[in-house]
């Protein structure tokens, strides 16, 4: 599996093939890290941001930016990896973010 870099933020994410799953981490405005899986990271970030279909985790906090994306998964391996990352200590998650960091748009642009 590999982490994506800046090209992902440039809007090349779009709609993904349904068999192509991503594991992602979002940093919330309180500094916490949320880990999830999806086939379309930009769409999922917007769902978290708007509260429509977003995770309950973001009911008490706001998503700030995507800080990590891992590609190359099918649904099953993405779920296993998500579970593994969720068991990491914060320091381990931050190390993962640092190793695979890419710059993402903080908030979607109004169109």
C-alpha cells in the first residue's frame, strides 16, 4: 500500500472505481485524528464537513483537513488497515502522517 501525495489534492481523486479503496486520516479542529475508509476521499471529507452522511465523531468537532491517504486496498484490506490504525497510539499515527504526508485543501472551494 502507498500513501498519496500532493497530486491527490489537485482534484485528481474524483469518483473512484468501487474496488479501489482508501484509508484516510482527517485532522479535526481540536487536533484529534479520525481514521476511516472510502472509495472517494474528497467526497467523504465533504460529507464529514457538511454533516451529511458524516461520522458521528464530527458531531462535536469539525474536520479541518485530510492529513493522510493510503491507496491500493480492496474493501476488506481497507477495513483491516483502518482497524489497525485505530489501535495505534497518537504518536504512531503522527509518525504515519509524517511519513506519508501530503498537502490537501483545507476546505472545499465554493463553486
